[in-house]
C-alpha cells in the first residue's frame, strides 16, 4: 500500500506532529552514517552505538509514524480477512495468558499491557470506528517496548532463553503492534501468515506427518523474539530496513521533492522522438530511469502511468494494453541497478555477499525484462497501425545531454560500491550530490530561491558560502576528529556551509527561507513516509524468519520438496515458482523471497549443484554457482508477484490512472512481456543458463570461454523473447494466423533452453526467422490489434 501524501500534510496539529516524526526518522537514519566520525561517538550512547538498539529505534519510528498516519486514514471496511486475522491472534493471546509449558509466570500488570496491545492492534480491524483514537494510543504504547529494551539491553541479551515476565510482556506487545500496522497498511494476509507460524511454533506437535514440530513454550518464543540478536524481531532482516532500504527511500523522496521526476521523463521523451511506438518506449525507458533512483514498483508505475497516459491516448492505444504495459514496466524498478528493491539487501545479508554481486547479476534479467516490454510494444503498434506521437514541446538530444548530470550521483553509487564502500555511505553521498546539483542549476532549484538570489544579499552570499564551505571542510581536520577512509563529515559540513551561505542566507534576507528549505525537508519526510509500508513488512518477515529458525521447518520443507520433485531440478523449480507466485498474491515481494528462500532454497541448491558438477565444476564451485542462481531465481519470481494477478500492486497502480478494472489490468500485465515468467527458469536448468547472471560463469569459467557462454545465452534468449512477443501479439512483419502464433511460441520456448550443444539452438532460431521473411501485402486492410 502507498500511503497518500495528504495523510502527512501539515494542515492540522496532528499533521504537523506526523511531519515532525517522519523528519526525525529520516534525520536519525542519516545521522547514523555520520555518527562514527562525530564527537558523539566517544560518549557511548546506546541507541547510536548498539546495533540491536539502533534497529529497535528504527522499528519504534516506523510504528509511531505508521500508527499516527493510519489514525488519519479512513477506516477500512470489515472483511473476511479481518475476521481471519483476528481469530488467528486468539491462540497467541490465550497462550500468553495460559502458558503452554509449566513454570512460566507473567505478572498481571504485564498481561494487561499485552492485552491492551492486542486490543489496539486487532479490534480496529473488526470495529473500524475505533481506529482514529486507538491508533494514536498504539503509537504511544509502542514507546514502552523500546524504552524497556534500551533500559535493560545487557540483561536481555543474557536471558534470551529464560526471559523475565516483563520481557515476555514487552515482546508480546511489540509483535502485536507490528502485525496490527502491517494489517492496516498491507491487508490481513501477511500478518495472518506470521500468526500461523507463531501457532505452529507453539502447537506444532499436533501436526501429523513430515511437518510435525516440537512443542515450544511461549517463554522461548517471546524471549528469543525480543532478546535474540539476529533471529529476533530486531534481527538480520529488520536490519535490512535500517541499514539499506531507508537510505534509498530517502533518496527517492528527495528526487521527487526536488522535481527531478519530470526531468527524467523529458530525457526519456527526448531519446525516443516521434514514432507510433513512442508511448511504450517512453514507458520502458522512464521506468528504468526511475528504477535507478527508486526501487518501488507501485510508486514507479504510478509515476510512469501519469506521465505517459496522454501519449497513449493520442496514439489510440487500447486502454487495457496501455495499462498492462505500464504495470509491467513499473515493476522493473525492483530489478534495476543500482537501487534494486529490498529483496536484494535481504539476499546480501542472508548470503553474506557483496551488494555489487547482486547488482551485476540483476543487470542481465533487467535488460531482458525491458526487451520483452519493448518487443511487445513494437509488434502491437505495428499491427494496430498507430499514428506517430511525441512530446508536446521540442525535446532533442541536447536536452538529454544538458540534464545528464542528474545521473552522476547514480554513477557515484556504482563506483563507490565497486571500491568497497558501504551501501549507506554511497547513497548518503549521492543524496548530497543531488541536492548540490539541483541548487546549483537555476532551472532546477526552487523558484523562490531564484527570486531571492536576484536580490542584493546574494553578492555577500556567494563568498559567504565559499568561506563556510571551506571552514566546514577543514573543521574536522582542525579538531582532530576521525575522518575515516572517506571524509564523510568534512564533505557534509562543506555542503551545508555552501548551501547556508550561497542559498539560504539570501533566501532568509528576502523572507523566503522556508520556501528554499522546503524541498529538502519535504524530500526527507516523503522518503521516510515511503519506507513505512516496506519497513513494517520487512519487520514482519523477520518474525517469520525467526519462527522458522526455532522450528527447523526449512529442513522439513526441503525433504518434502525433494519427495514431490523426485530430485528433478525442473519439477523443483516449477513447484517453487508456482509457490512463489501464489504466495506473492497475498504478501509483498520481500516476504515472498524470505519465505521461499528459507523453505525451498536448500533443496534446489542441492539438486542444482549436482547438476552443475556434470559440467565439470568442483563441488565447492558448483555449490556457490547453484546458491547464487537459486537465490536470483527466487528474487526474480518474488518480484513477478508484484505484477501477477489477482493481487498485483503495480496493476492496481496502473488501473487507478487509466481507469481500468484492476483484475483485468493484472491479466494484461501478465500477458505483456510474457517471457518474464520464463526467463528465471533458465538461471537454473543448466550451468550455462547462469550465463544470464554473468557472475557465476565468470567465477568458474574465466577468459574467452566464459564470455562466449554469456554472449551465447543472451543472444538466443533475446531472440526467444522477441519470438514470444511476436507470438503473443500475433504479428511479425505481417499478421500471423493462429497456428503460426502457436508455432512461434513453441519455437521461442525451444530457444530459451540452454542446450549443451551450441548448434542445437540454431534450429529453433532459424525456423523462427522464417516467419519474418514475408512482409505485409500493400493494400491489406488495417487489422485489429491484439486485445
């Protein structure tokens, strides 16, 4: 769910409180990047220095801001899912009051606090009228578990297995508050899934067969969840939100507030020109450009849909085709480097690999995904005989060159990652670079600031800014502060000094300081606002991860998957892909990946590694290649859930702009670039198939032989995508008969497969090209476009 921006407006007192909390959340996260280099790092402040408490503070800010925002949203109507969610909380509440193992004692006051949390989190789902004031109370109650964690942190670490009564009460409280917020923002499916895992942990001994579990006491579950360092609610996956995602959402918020979205759109238009295919081409290119900055599928879909809708209408595109193209293209943000989506960072933490590895492996699938969109659009526009359209104003290549500087910060991120910098550091510096670029460029900076800089104060402002910038750069050096490998603090103080003197002083002198500061402040607020649905879902995913660690469920599921698939890699990947897509209908991509990676990855890696050894790889090399390919396969299919009907967030975002039926839009989004559902399988079916990910091949087959495998895979896969797009539309250089479309589709499937003998792929390749030899006859009446 995307939280409406007006929910954080400052027109009321509560709106101003929410705005302030969001600003504090963003500034706290940004300060953590600088903290090791500031004098405060010497004071041993626990919430700044202890990883567990930094994450706890991050969760606190998510809960407080999230509940305050939902208190202003209209109450959602009661649904069957609401009842299911509420009913699934009852075993948890009952076991909290009547522990399932002897000797567990929770004080009455602690039980009452936990019950209050249950009431505030759950009852508004059944009685929406309670939400307005109940959510404010929930935001205030969220402070209690955080304060308790800060106060007793060292003791809590030592009693994770045998928690005290109030430990369990605070754990119960924060779990229910997280689930309540996720239910409000993303619906009941994901919190209900968490509750299923919780119930399984407590009463798994009653499950028959392979999945029979052990009996775990409520004390063990609540103690490990609240006190455990990496498997608890403040664990590894929650750390992804606090360590990575927040910085990218802040970057995205700044880009939007600084008005760079329109510039990106114009650059895309300037590169495409005036053709019948312009709307679809702009959709694909703009989605990739925005994906470089964002990483949010639904948000990018909304942006691209709003931008391109007039073009689609001018070109007479079928509305459903247009909405499907936009929904499919918007999702590309989740696999577009360097930002990617939250899944990439979860993968980094689970596998303990470099983020740059994921960036390299995601690049090929992203380009193939884009090719599928552009190919479908190309054939559709030709078949429908659409008129050429373009921008309303003349935008040439000079425009793209003029504003290409806005991509410098993105290049900076890539370079810094290549040099081994922390992701947060790279994104932090990119955010500073965006601000400097926008304020230095008179066509990008706020209009109020341009007016202020025409006044007399600017004559003093420029030298003042240069002086303050130099002073800021030299101050840490003069004070003997820790500079680190990258002088973050001097760079930050230099930028602040430059902005303060050159821009904010003239603005203050002319009474326009608020307008000059507004884009930066609003960008920070908007960035943290965007994080709340994603961050809360990630925390809930950490709960699932923690529950699976306790039960050992992944090993049971791996045995089950091996039995079902008969140790067949094809069947295992088919079952997993289906499981991922079905799971993604109800939970966000990050949670889908966490679940599928935990449950299915071990079995697939085992089968794939044995398969890869047949290529001649050593066992250790085969396991590494299989691990990378498996997790990229799971990453890719978790992303596809965002665009797969019936619950496809990107399809709903596109439908809201094009005024189409969301479910039907999801169906069309699934049809557009149909190849996207096939590409992922061939990461795994043979070692040469990993050539689409580049890295596994280069790690194991160095030199020319490795590059030949990669080029061969991309060459044939690209043509397979083109063939499949032509078959889906029913057009090559002429309309295809139905049987021809089916044959083209089958040839495309044959071309996807990574054959051990290179020459075998040329058979479907050559047969497919035959359908392109004959063009459309002159004077043929305009056929109807694919619908």
